[in-house]
């Protein structure tokens, strides 16, 4: 069996990490499903089994029974189709799970619905979960392009790369903390330099990509939080050889930022 980051053999018959992917039929743009693939594969490489449950509008699901939750991005119309179900049906147990340490990755449209509200350019307002003290209003100009972000994940401060395309401008309230600082691109609103939000182990971000295959440090941060939740503290994920992933990431960062910032 694989040896964990403490040099201890992982127990053989660990129960699977339970991953929940919400609204895959509505929220899934720019290859956001690749985040799920990356998590499952990075767990498998460590000999950790996973189960994946997909749940959409009308399917009741208790998020407290999961160890990691994904909500991806989508266009305004797709967000409208899921917003009520998200807030009323999935929201309460998702909030409970986050309060108990469950990691969540919410991208773009999904991120917007984790704040207080999202108001579209037509003035339609969708209420969100209020898990992040943040709100989003559509502006005239879409924010499109590659992004580089200095994230703050406890001791780790990885440089993340991704791709954004949104008209929503997100403002963080006093109780919210950003995922990181924009070094290239727009991030939350194109003006205050913040990108994304983090509350406990829940992360909201505008970065598509797919994000996690490109940013293994973030993928493992989420996976480690899932491992802690499932098996209790003490099992450290064994490191993987991410040479190729880091080369790809660094090539992109060099293009966006130039050599001195790297
Ligand atoms: N509809 C939202 C916006 O344009 C989110 C778009 C997305 O998820 N890419 O702001």
C-alpha cells in the first residue's frame, strides 16, 4: 500500500472519499468537469477509492454525507434553472457540511450562487446561499481572458492559473476573505485586486480551466481536507510527481507575468 506524507503506510481498506458533483447538466462550462476527473485520479494514484454522486434539480441530497462538493460554472439561464433548488433543497445541508469542515469548490456561476445574490444585466435577481459574505451584479463589459492569482491557503501561497469569462462583478463584504490576489486578469470585479472567496474549506473562484488539472497544489489542498474529514486528522497525502503539471503552469505564468515575478 502507498506510504503517506508522514512515511506511514495507508491502511488498505479505507472507505471511499465521497464526492458530490451538483448540477452537472446545467453548470459545466469550459471543462469544469475536469476538476472532478483530476480529484478522482489524484486520489486513485494514492490508492484512495472514491465514489462520485451527481445530483441536479429535483434530486434531494444531503451534503453532510459527502467529503468534497463541486459546483461548476454556467450561463445566467442555467444559473436561473438551479438557483431555487440550490438555495432551498441543497443549500441547508451544504452550509452544515461546510461548517463541519467539508471542502467545496465552486466555480464562477456556482461561486456567485454561494454569495448573497446574483443580479443579471436584465435585473433578474437570484438569491444565493449567503455562505460567502459576497454579492454579484452584472456589469456592461464581460471580463474574459487568462488569469494569474496568488492564492492564500494557510501556509501554502500557490500561484494559480486559469481562465475567466463573466459579466458578474463580485463584491466581498467585511466578513469575506478572498481566495487570493489577482496578478493578471480581472478576478472578482476587475477593480479591487481580489479573486474568489474562502470560508473554512469552501472555495469560490472565477477560474475555469479546467482549474485543478493545471493547479495540483489547489487540487491536493481540497483532497487533503476531504481526507481529514473522512478519516480524521493524521493521514497526509503522499506527494505525486507533478513535474508536467508544474511545467505547463509555469509556461503559462511566464507568458502572463514575465520571468521576474515567477
Ligand atoms: N453567468 C455568470 C456571469 O456571466 C457566470 C458565467 C460563468 O460561469 N462562466 O457572470
